[in-house]
C-alpha cells in the first residue's frame, strides 16, 4: 500500500501469475505420501478382513456331468392307440425351447427337495454364496447368546430353505456348439458343495430323479389309463352278461331258431346256465304250409265233383282260410321274433367286441408297465459325475489378492477424498487458487535447534544437518526462501520501507519469520534494519512509523495476530504485510477472514509465507515426478 505524507513507495512484490496448473503429477504423488497412513490402514484392514473371511469359508468342490437330450425322439405315449404307441411332434417346436424346458426341469424344486431329503443334507453341507456363508456362521455363533440374553429366537433353516439352497447351487447351461449353424443337444450340469463326496452324490441323485421324471410321468399316465380301462371293462362285462340273459330268456320263451344255417352264425359264448340259443325248430310253419297245400289239393278235387255252394266245398274253404290265417299269424310272430333276435344278437356282439378290445388294451398297458424301465427315455447321461479332486483354492487366493488390491484402491480413493475435502493451505497453488495471494517464501518444517541455527551468523561455524538431508544448511536454506520470495527488490531501495509480519492464528511462527527476514536484510547489505515488537510501541502507530523511517532503511514489525487490537490499523501504515501461514494446518476460511479484517485498499500488498512446510515426497523421488 502507499503511505501518506512521505510520498509514494515502490511495491515490494510483483503481481500474481494465475496461469498455473491446478494439479500436477507431483501433486498426486504428494497426496499419496502425505496421506500414506490412511492408505496403509485401509490396505491392512481390508487385506486382513478379506484373508479372515476367505479362511473362514469352507472349500468349494464342483461336480459336473453332461446329458444328451435326443430331441428328435421326444414323443408322447398314447395308451389308447395300440401298445403304448408314440405320437411324434408335428409342430415346429425349436430345439432351443425344448432344451430350455429340460434345463428348467433339472433345476426344479421337487427334484432338489427329494435329493435333500434322501441324502439328509444339512444347511452347512450345501454350497452358499460367501456372504450368506459368513452371515450364517455368524448367526450360529451369536444365536445362543441372542436367544439367552435378548430373547431373540434362533431357528435353524427349514427343509424348504435347505432345498432352495441346493437348488441354487445347481448350474445348468447348454453345451457349446462346434458350429454356428447348429444347436448342441448337450446339457452341462454342475453342482457345488463344501465336500467332494457331497457334490458327486447330490449330482448323481439329481440326475437319477431327472432321468426317471419322464418315466414316472409316463408310468403315472399308464396307471391312470389302466384304472380307466379296467373300470370301463367291468361295465362292459356287465353289459355282456345282461345281453346274454336277455338272449337266453328270449330263446327260452319263443323257442325261436334263426333261418340261417348254424355254420353261418358266430359261435356265441356259453352262459352259466347252458347254451344261449335253442335247437333249430321250424315244424309249425312247415306243417301249416303242408296242410294248406293238402287242403288246396282237396278243394280242387271237391270243386270238380261238387258245386261251390255244397257243404264239402264250403267246409274245405273254411278249413283252408283258417290254416292260411294261422300261417299268416305264425309268419308275423316269426318276423317279430327274428327282429328281436337280431337286435339282441347285435347288442351282444357289440358288447363282446368292446370287451375284447378293452381286455386287449389292458394287456398292452400291463405289458408297457413291465418293460418301462428307462429304455424308452430320450435322455442319456454321457458323462456321469466324478469325484472332484480340486477345490476353489486358486479362486480363493485370487479373492484374497483382489481384496488387497481393493483395499489399496479404497485407501487411495479415501486419501483423495480426504485431500479434496481438506480446506487447509499446504502449497503455493492452494494459496493462489483459494486466497488469491502470492506466496513469497516457503519455510520447511524444522526442529528448534535447526531454527536457532538458521539465525546464527555464518562466521560462528558449521550448523547441524537434519537426518533426512533435506536441509543441507538450515541457515542458508531458510534465509534464501525469504529472499527469493521478495520478487523485484532493487539493489538500492529508498529509505523507510516498513513491513508487518502477522498471522491469522497464534503460534504460526511470526517471530521466527520476522527475525529471519530482518537478518537476511542485514546480510544482503540493504541498509539499517529495525526489528521491533508491534505490541510494545509506546506512541501512536503513525508517529512511530514516520519517526523510524528517518532513522532506518527497513522497519520489520513483529505483530500479533490479525484479530488483535491495533494490527489492522498498523497494516494501513506499512508498505507491505507478510502473513505467516502454517502449512497443512491453517484453513483457508481463516485466512479469508483475516484478509477481510485487514481490509486493505491494495490487496497485492499482502503476501504469504508458508511456514513449517512438510515435504512429503522423498528427495530422490521429488526430481523424478
């Protein structure tokens, strides 16, 4: 800023160059070294947790088998069309859809329930995902405690849950086809289990149920068909018995004998009471016809001898008419009997033929049930499951390695998030980007001994070095940081330059910086230098400054914090303000508030010195990034 009453004073510092990169590769490396405890902690914790989880998980063995589905032979048995006749598919059902049905059948819940029940599988004998396995073991370990002290009931998994877990451990995929134009009829079935014996036994039993499923369906259909046919045959046999009784009663009552010869008739069954038909008997009609012929002959002879109105002719005519009437009645009765006989015979024949067909069908179904031992199925296991010899050891090792990598990545991400959320000022770029003030010097972090050595005159002898070698000569290095930061200082400056060294927080190194700056001005031979404590000024600020400007070339005020009384007023009477900021400790909103409290007309009059700067990147790596 400019002082009043004495004339203009040249600005001590240049303007800010804003054309700087926001972040560089060196910044990224610095973040990693700065927050290495976070990265290391995440890496160790995640690696240990992953290793313990992998060690707690049981090994996983996988048994595998291949099944050939002969889709071209997928037919349906028809028990009412011959000896278990098979009807082929006429619709264009794609092979892929049939294989999907087969794969769905392999993983069906009824098969899983049957296998789990037959092998008496428990919850821990079935494969579970890692998270389910770990939570299950934790629930088993904490279950008694929760039930005893908190009253939370601990119930073991039910049979339905065990079957569902077994069903979930089965993986069914179609076999890989050798060409793109065709679809393979192979199905690859795999089952995981904590034990190799369990994996093989469960898969074998599951394939047995799968192969017998179609046979059981067919057998159930055959049993139902047999019961239906048997019930129908019983009813038909009752109809045959009723038809036989009706025929027997008819023949016994009418003594009817059909006109056709015995050789032309079908040999009927023999009932329990003897032959159904009677012996052939047609003597009545024959005798009537013979008598009629005889009477007609006698009537012709009588008419030749007697007149028509005489008694002998009339008597013969009356006898002939009576016989013809009797013959007509007999023929009529015979026609009715024959019609009834034909109806009864037709009913009997239909019932007998139906009974014969049902008996034949029943024999066919019985024969099918005897030969249905799996040879008619369209599924064939070409590669039965074998005892798996290798577990998922490599996968578990890869999981542990992946956990370590994820822990490292998580640590790096957490470090980046912490750096992004960090509001402290640690670098020149941070001050420029967030505060808009130039950093004139960066003073490395040093011990009390090194800070004292930096203020000792060079003629007193060598100064100690730090163990890490970053400060080869603390006095020269610390002093040079201040000198280099004062850009554009002329070799011979006008007398009376006044500088205020202050900070936003206490104990940020104001006194050390002011002393270092005063010593460096003396060493450079820039005139007489006054280092004074701003809190001990016994007169007014303006009078003190104007008086000392006449006596000294440089006046360095070791001020209090910005919030202290009188500091803002003193800042208006000096040529420049050096704001000391402890690197990686002071937050930017504190500095912004301090600048608002100073309320200077020329913001460029304020410069920052980063004190106690920690260089996180090792020296051998710093120049390579």
